[in-house]
C-alpha cells in the first residue's frame, strides 16, 4: 500500500475510476487512498500493476506533449530565421543607417540677427 501514498492525485483518481469506484470531484488524496483500499475487490498486486500502467501512460503523454511543443518552438525559430534572411537579401531594409548632414539640417549662425551672449 505504500506505493499508493507515493502516487499523484490524478493517477489515483484514474485508478479509482478504472476499478469502477465512484470518485467525488473534491476528493482529497487521503479520501482516494481510503476509497481504493477499502474496496471489497482490493488486491494489492493488481492495484500496483494498474497504477504502474496509469502512471506510465501519463508520463508518455506528457513526454509526447513536451516533444510536440519543442517541435513547434523549433519550427517558429526556423521560420523567424528564414524571414530574417529573406528580408536582408531582398534589399528592402538598408544594412547601414544613413548619415545626416548637420550643415543642411541647421540654419547658419548669423551674428547680427541671432541672440548674443
């Protein structure tokens, strides 16, 4: 029974449902443990095997989800890299910042009409 106390709540809920037990939506881990072990058809070895299968299935699903998410991130990264290369090779974006000629931007200083110090 010690294997049950190390299991996650999600796995215990799934195990109880697999065993045909009615699980309350707000059941705590201690309630689930009591529900499973007090069942008239409780068999320690069978329950342990079922819990191992449930745990392995959950872990495999999490791993598949993580791999799928990783592939999506890699796809997005590759897409951004290709867009960046395409933008640079098109020539639409200048590679250098244009220099500003300050002589043309600012008016000339006139000593007679400007404010003196």
